[in-house]
C-alpha cells in the first residue's frame, strides 16, 4: 500500500525569541489538525524541537492542512517535504514514530533539498525509469517553487483565506472568522490569484491520490 509521508521543518527555529512558547503552540495546533482529519494514517507528531511528521492515506486534506499550519504559526514559516511510496514497517496509528520505508526516504530527500531557499513545498515520488527524461515530480516542484516563493511573503489573512478556499468555505464565513469585509476577502483572492492556486492544489491532490492507488 502507498502512503504520503510528510515532514515539516520550522524555518530558522533556533532564532525564535520565545522558542518554548512556540513549541507548545505548535504541539497544540498539530494535535488539533490530527483530530479533525480522517485522511491521516498516523497523526502529526513532533520528532525534534523544530521538526514534525505525519502519514496520510489520502491527499484530500493535505494542502488545507498545510495552509492551516502556515496561517496558525505566521509569521514563522514551515517548510514541507512530502514523499509518496510504501512503508517497510507497520503503521503506528498513535504517533508518527518508528516507521520507515520509501515514503519516508523520499520525504526526507524532499525536505532537505530546498533548505536555504524560500521554497516551502517539495514533493518526491518514485523516480522515472533509468534513461527517461519524463519526471512529473520535477514539473510539480518547479510549479510549487514559483508559487510558494510568493506564499512566503503572504500575510496571515491571505493564508487563512487560501485554507478556507481549499475547504470550500463560503466567503461570508471567511468574513466572520477574520473580521474583514467582503471586499477585503475578494481583494485577497484576486490580488494573489488564489483561485488558480486552489486549482493547482486540487489537481495535485488528484495526482497524489492516483499515485496512492498504484499497486
């Protein structure tokens, strides 16, 4: 069975002025993220002070979770590496610990490559056959490099609106949650082409779900 292994890395965590408070806040929001997500095979778990991981059996809420975390920890940034593949160990359904296999190896490769850049999402699946120049993961990562380079500069409200768009929430609910006007919501959507970003995330979700169904 194929899974999505996700590794999150808090950017420049050692430079945080109140690191203990941030880590406590992160633990709470990761627990809340896990509790509301039936797509998880193993819950979000902090593995180091600045790193956490989870295992997904479906990509349906993956990007909504990522934007939710970005919004909740803003202005701190988190980089995500996502690996698609099998696990060579049993699923730990209580904590994302003690597991290994290609999915985690690829997630680790994905999280390592963009360090030192503004790129915040990287995906890695099975490599193409030797000699092939057709690598869909490279295409996806170029797309995410272009988009998350800009996301790194977004304000908290915009991240929240993007999350709500992915969850199909109505604009009226966004207004109430954020305490801003209808005009301000649409201004954010139009200024950052959030509908297009939502379309990208939706299509990548479909691709990942197809990969998960591969034998």
